[in-house]
C-alpha cells in the first residue's frame, strides 16, 4: 500500500535517535533526540498500574532504562541502555522471576542484545560513536569483544553469524561476523539509517528508517524492498510467514501504525494504529505484541496488557514480557 509522503531532506548526519529513545529523522537536526517527557506511571504496593488497567505484579522493579529484551528456554535477558546513570548493563533472571544476575557492565550505552546457544551478544556504543560487539556467556563469565564498529545500535544472531548495524545517515551499513569472531562481511551498504534488524533462516530483514521501507537480503545478493512509502519505518518482528513492523506516515510519528507484509513480499496490511513509536515488537501464538498491546496476527481488536508504555518486549509460548522504561518495573502477562 503505497502512501504519499512529504519529501525529507537527507542530511549527512548521524541518525542516532536511540540516545533519547525517541524516533529521530535525518533532516530534523544532527543532535540526538530528546528523552521522553511523558509522566512515568506508578505502581502501588499491590501491583496496580495507574490508569485503570488490571493489576499486574512486576517480576522486578528498579531496573530503569531497559531498552531491549530477549529470552531463551530458562531466562529473560535485558540490556539497560545507560541513559540514567551512564552505566549500561546486561542482566537476566528466570522466566518466572527470581534472582537477577548482572552478566556485563560498561560505561556509556548499549542498545541491543540477542541470545543464542548459551551466549548473549550485545552492541555497545561509546564516546564519539566508537562501538563494539560483545559475546558474553549467558551463565556468567568473561565477555569477549568480537569486533569494533561505528555506532552499532541493533544486533541479531542467526546460526553461526552475528549481524549488526552501523547506524549512519545516509550511508549506513549492516555487517556480520562469525559468532566466535573472525573477518567481518558487509551484508548491505547505502542503508539510510538502519534501525532494526532480524536475521533468521539465512535471510536478513531490516527497516531502513529514513527511506521508510522494509528490506530483505540474502547475504551476497542484492537487497529487495518488501514494503515502502512511509516517512519512517521502526521496529520489527518476524515469524515463519510475515514481517511485522511499525511505521510513521508523518515526521512527528505521533500516530504510528502496526503493519505486516509477507516475508516474500506483496501487499502490506495495517493491523493497528496508535501505540508508541518507541515500543518494540514480539510474536507469540497467533498474536503480535506491540509495547503493552497485543494484536491478533490475522487482524482484529487489540488488547491492552497494562497502562504503561514500554520500549522493551519479549515473548515465549505462554507469556509476554515488557518493562517500563522509567520505573524499571518488569512485567509478565500470560497469554
């Protein structure tokens, strides 16, 4: 569904946006986007989230700045981006709640992590956007830097490869490196602000924010556009059939939409309008989680999980996880 959109200047600036956790479009200035200024919700001792939503007891509290989550068969993992205290952390706890373990800490910022075969892979960005991709034992142990990178803000693992972005406008790139280290390979170049990536089944899907499109590429081949026509494309989730993504029709992105398109391309379909543009996506059991909302894959009314606006989300077969960015409360909502 092609949309008529206004032309945006493609200034040659770093298109970070993540530093303040608000969407940022090239041409609107070269500074990082400001921090969200919405009033953070509060949680009472009984677990009631203000705003009239049903009570959900948090699994954990006081973990502010959670920017991304991931799961394996036993644990929930998250990365705290370091916005509040300039110390970024990778942490985990059992899926049902319990003791929190710190696996890795570093100054400055971490924005993304992925879990695979007993290791956590995390993208770190330091001063002057000098970054690294770390490999961290999931059960604890010393972290290893696999490679240096310029402003890596998203990471994904597929088989024996770690994929990561260099988030630059207009000449960003997506690269990959073996999970055990070695030579890097360029998977896609000339990507105008690569925002989110998902690697699966030997194929990489990515949102190219500043050109407003969703792309698919098999390493070594030419990227193919799956959907386009937006001012900006944001976060993604992928299952065996579809790519789910949020996108904005206008630069302010006050009313983003949730869409799906087949992994092989075709017409896109709008699933929901109006959640937060900062909210990430997860897929589980015929539904898509967009922040604190759940939407049927085939379409239909959305179901709110709680009166919070999370950024980080994750899903397992029987539950959704999400975290309030400001208060650091982590919730589990059964499917």
